[in-house]
C-alpha cells in the first residue's frame, strides 16, 4: 500500500501579516499542512510549518524516539524572583 500524503501548500506572506495573524497562520499550518514563507524587506526570511511536516520532510525521527524532548536547562530558573 502506498502512503498518500498531501502536498504542502507554500504561501508567501509579509512579516507584518505574520505578526498580526500569527494565530491563524499556526492553525492553518497545523490543520491544513500549509507552509508559509515570511518575506522581510523583499527577501524570504523564515518558513512556518507544522512540526509534523518538518519531521516528515526534513528530519525523520528514528524509530522509538520521542518527537520533542526538552532542551537541557529548559525550565530551570536561576537568580532571585
């Protein structure tokens, strides 16, 4: 059986649009497998895509590994409150 995956849709958006509509962009990336290229001053700057799309496309996880692991030192506060 062939695994059928949808082809990601690439959308070019401005940095201003990314900033003002980030929630909607994140929902579309997650739910619809859309990718967004954020254009800053006429140049592509970053890509927004779901973590599942990223792992499937760029960095297939080794079998048996967890998708996301905490960074070393993440969540550790130092200093006084």
